[in-house]
C-alpha cells in the first residue's frame, strides 16, 4: 500500500515530536534507534523509512525547534511592543515550568552538548537556526545594531546557561535563584539599552 506525501509528512512529524521529547529528556547518546521508535510507537523500520539515521532525527529536531520559543517576535512591527513581548517570553523561558519540563522545553539547554559532538550536518543546522534566533532577538532589542547583536548572543548564552545550571541543581531555592538572577540581569540590560 502506498501512502500519500501528506500522510508520510504527518507520520514523520509525529515521529519527530515523540523522538524530540525522548531526546531532550534522556540525551542523544542515552537512547538508541529502538528507543526512539518505541517512544513514537513505531517500528525501527518505520523510523528508518523517515530518517536516514539517528543523527538525522537530531538534525531535523534542531531545524524544527531551535528558537521556536521566540518565533512570535517576527510578526510584531512596533519596536516597543516587540521588546515587551520579548520580556514576557524571557519570563516564561526562565520559569520553574520550563526548568522542570525538559521534554517539552527548549532544544538548546537540553541538546546543545549533544550537538557539539554530532556530525557536520547537525552542527550546520544548529548554526543556521542560531543565526536566525540571533537575528530575531537583534530585531527585538533596543540600541545600535552592533550592540543589539552582541546583546542577543549574551541573552541566549545567559538564558540557556541559567536553565542548564538550574536543572542540574536540586529543586529548591538555589535553582530558583539562578533563574531569578538571570531574568533580572537580562531584563535590566534590555531596560538600560532603552534609555
């Protein structure tokens, strides 16, 4: 039986979504193809019919999800509204819900270390999506262009690092303090640049 292109695309998207949660939660090297297939409730053969190998799943995941949390900034024309929305997104990003929700959370804190050990196609996808994210944040930040791009990189490094450190700490005051301090710092930098 032949499936339509639409059906194959839907199947691939469903596999990617399920594999995404598993990879973020367990890490790329801690789960094999059989584990990814099981998480998507398909056979390993079905996974291979949609992806060349396990690294191709990681590449697709990076391409589909890196920076998605900030995508809504693209549709906002007014600069002040865009900055205010960025602050709201940062509040959600640096929240206990995001810290605890690894499987549903951002790709960067969950899988950047795995990407650094992956092959060239995965790293190129990461580089491309990171450039898009930097451009998106640069457009949402106040100040001169060179300063905004530098600040975008600083914001990304700070928030990804904060989530990574907070996840490594036991639940409690220290984990919360990392997120709160980072949020205060990045919002303060945005506010200072507005003046």
